[in-house]
C-alpha cells in the first residue's frame, strides 16, 4: 500500500532537486508523460473489460469470451455442457445452454441466473 508520507517525501526531494540543483524540470515532466502513455497503452491493449461491466451492459458473448480466457489463463478446463459460463444471458449458440439432466432440483438450480459479485 502506498504510504502518504512516502509521497510527501518524494515531493520534497523533487522540489529540492529542481529548486537548487537542476532548473530543467521539463525533461522529467516529459518522461513522466511518456511513461504514463506507455502504461495506459499496454493496459488498454492487454487487459479485457471487467466481467461485471460486460454483464451489466448485457454483452454476453464478450462476457463468455473473457470468462473463458480467464479460466484458461488460470488453468481451469471448462466443460461446455456443465459450466455456468456457457449459460449466461440469452443463448447465442444453440445447444450450449441446454440442460441434459432429468433431476428437477438440479435442473432448477442450473436455470438460476449467475450472480456476479
């Protein structure tokens, strides 16, 4: 966790450095701007949208893709006929959301909406 006293000390060090030692602060400002742009670009390019946001916006196809990607990244193998991931929202792919169980209690539990916390 970032400590506020460390942030204050950093400001004091930088202020002292640019007040007494070096008057060229533009190079540091441009370096910070470039690093910020690079980190934002990598974040935007490689981190997918939040599953909670996708669910709220009813983008179920994208939600499935993100959840499957996250499961694969964590080494979890999903079964298309048993996993709740494939039963989110309106079923865009025929046959993926069908329940093949005869047990009424299990079928009722499978038809419940998936809660995103």
